[in-house]
């Protein structure tokens, strides 16, 4: 019998590194798109048509020199990102059993890489603002649609391995944000043109995605990965055989005879009506429905959803508008948000995700884990009471920069650690043959948390 105890070792942590690179490849594209927002909005300037439309647009505030497309870019970008992400993550929970794994992962990475190659080329091509705006939104929809399938498939794949192998995916995703934030700071420090920075961003993203494709192609060659893949197939086959054995025993007691997976029951009493039991291919499979699996992992699924609802509801919609009170108008004022908000958040989030590689406390059945997740709601009022500007309703209780930095550290670290724990534990609360589906369900609830957080962010900012 195949057991994990007798399995091969992950030599040189090669499989762990591959999953780390794949995790990096899932979020790096979107992070680079967000980082290059200034580039995209700069391409929407200086259009006579748009400027004239801006004169009649009542939604543009007085003193705001941006045109309609510039002012609406971030809102439309968020909408075009979150809606496809949620829809396709949901679809992946069902289609992953019908579309081969190779097609889903390698295919999605290839499409995302093609989109970024196109984006890099368009940096050097002059376009009118409106066509550029529409094409950019189409690319965002494509990236997040295929990225959703990629992320769900990747978590499902990791679900078949030991629980610690979800950690490199989460850690790689954390590094994606850190890398993008660091790139933004370097661009500010260098004073390079927006177009040059954007071209470098997109080419770098293409290189990383290409590296992720190569890493995935190497994965089947790893003895460690092959062992767990075969063990998953073995457990699924065993489940089918157990179902067959149970049905045979039940029908044999009733005098049934088996013939080509059909059982014909014969009784001594002609008046006794015994049903004919037909055993189809679907009926011999172990229960693998999405709803049945959700009932086993609903605590972990709702927990990861709540973690990201609170995180995205606050960051960056509220946190990005905090103003420094230490050095107004100085160099620190220029770097305050890039360093204290984006870089610090992503570094601590990455640290929290990576910590689960060595510490997984509390356990998967502990009631303390969902309690810790629920307690993160306290960060919403804490950030609202920082020096967020402009503000109309709430007072400022935590004006000093140090308060904001401490809150960001705790906020981001708890996000990375608790989210990673939930994603690791979810697939381990079900049978081995259900792990891939459980991973896909967990990815859906992660995306649902992102979408809910994006919706709540408008409310949180309006309250201030």
C-alpha cells in the first residue's frame, strides 16, 4: 500500500521551489498592472474629444484636471478585475474535473504571457485614449479570467501534496506584491520616464511568467511529485473498489447476480418485487460533489473569505490616503505611502505567508483559528481613525506616523499568516481524492473575499 511515510523526499526542495515560482507567476501580472497605473492614466491624456466630454461631466470635481477616462480608470479597472476573477474561480470549481490539469495551468500561463507581450509592444505604439482605454480593460479581463483558473488549479494541485506545499504558493504570491512595490520605489528614485518604467515592468513580468511555464513543465519529472500524483490516483481507485465491494455485498444478501456492472435480483417468492440495480460509472465513483466537499471545509472557506474581505476593504482604499504628519513636504512625505503602505504591507504579508512553512498554529480543527480571523475586523476602525485625508465625519485619533506603521505591520502579517493557514488546512479536511476539488473551492472563496472587500472599500472610505 502507498503511504506518505514511505514516499521519496523532495530532493533539493525542487518541488517546493517550483510551486513558489508558480505562486509568483499567479499574482505578479496583476501586481504589475496595478503598479503601472500612472503609466496607463498618462496615456489617457490630451484628447480633444475627451477634454470636451470632460467639460460636460458633472462627476469630475472642480479643480480636478483629469478627464473622464483618467478619473474613471481605477474604478473600471477594479470592476474589470474582480468580476471575472470571481466568475472564473467559481467556474473552475466545476470545470477542473472536465478539463485536463496541463491545459488549465500551462494554457493559462501562456495566455497571460501573450497578453503581457502585447502590452509591452503597445508601450511603443501611439494610440488614441479611448481605444487604448478599451483595449487595456479587455487585457485586464483576460488576465484575471485566466489568472483565476490558474490560481484555482494551482491550489487544487497543491492539495494533493502535503499541507506544507500550499505555503510556497502563498509565499510566492506575497513576493509578487513585494517585488512590484520595490519596483515602484526604484522608479521614483531613478526619475525615469513612465514609458521606460512601464516597458521594463511588462518585460520583467513576461520573463517571470516564462520561467513559471518552464518550471511547470519540469514538475512531472520530479519523483516526489509523481509519487503523490500516483498515490492520489491509487486512493481514488481504492474508493471506487470499496464502493463496488459494498454494493456487491448488499446485493449478494438479496440474491443478486452481477453481470457487467448490472445486478439482477432473483427471489424465491414470485410476489416479492425486487428492484434491478444498475451500477453506472458515475455511481462507482466516491462522492466528489462540490457541495459535499464544502460542508467539510466551510469553516476554512469562510475564514479565508473574511480575511481578504477585511484586507481588501481597507487596503489600499483607506490606507493609501493616510498623510504623514512627521515631515510634511519633505522627502519622507514623497516616499511615505510607497514605503509605509505598499512596500511594508507586502513584505510583512510575505513574511506571514512564509511563516507557515515552519509553524502551523493553531491546528486545522482548533476553534481559535476562526476567532483570530474574526478579530481582524478591529483594523477597519483603527485605520479609519488614522490621519486619512480628506475626511468629513470621523476624528483623527492616531495622527502620528508610528501608529499607522504599527497597524500596517500587524494588519499585513496577520493577513498573510491566517490566509495561508486556511488555504493549507482546507484540502486536508477532506479525503485525498477530494483534495483537488477542495483546493479549487478554497480558491473560489479567496476570490469571493477579494470581490466583497472591493465592494466594501467604497463604504469604508465614504464613512470617513
